[in-house]
C-alpha cells in the first residue's frame, strides 16, 4: 500500500496534534501538583527540664497555596497509644479534641505554622504521667485548596524532642 505525500503529511500533523494535547494534559497535572497546599503536622518540644517536657503540635503549610478546612484524623485507639497506661482520661480528651471536627482550621496560609499544646512527658513520681516518650502513630490530614480540590495525606506523628533527635544537643556557652 502506497501512501500519497499528502496522506503522510496529514498523519504527521494528526500525530503532532495528539502529542501536543497529551503534553498540555501532563503540564496541567504537573502545574496543579506543584501549585497546591502541602500540609504536615509534627510534635515539637515547647520546653523541657529535668522532670518534664511539654510539647506542641505544629500544623504547617509548606505548599505554594493556602489550604482550607484542614482536619487531622486518628482513631481513638491510636491516640490512646500515645498516653501512659496510668494517664488520666482528661489527658486523652484534650488530645482527642485536636483530632475532632471542632478543631478544623478554616484557612492556613502558605508558609504559615499554627501550634496547639499537645501534652507532656513527666519523670516526677509525685505527678500523674501523660505522654509516652518515643511513641509514634500514623495520622491522616485532609484539606482542600481554594478551588475546592480535596487532598489527603498520611504521615507519622512521634512524641520526641526534634532538637537532639539522636539523643543529645550541644549547649551554647553562656556569656
């Protein structure tokens, strides 16, 4: 079967048009993925001493766009595993509140970090225990971008000191 030169030109033109449409589609998908909010959560030490350390839960938007309706999710069983077995039920209630719909963040600007208290590890026998140092659970974070596209991610959440994550830090000399 012999093709006329015009048939070859038409086939090449159709193929070029199809490749350009596919390229446009891939470019749009890449643009959406790179121009969206990216939300993460982590536990950070608020203060520490020789008897206790207090922690904050930080929610950060490291993406390039604002996020709306940011909500953290974790089961009660997972949240319970963060606590010492002798911790009071009010301690679990305070942590569970963070993962409830009442704590949904309406708007988290890109580059913004919000924090809330998240408990303490206590080494004082005269006080009731709270969090178990080193405990890690998996949480999920759901949120939307300004156009209403829904995003969901899963990540670990660990109770530990980020500064000195290996066990030690250098102390700056006092002047």
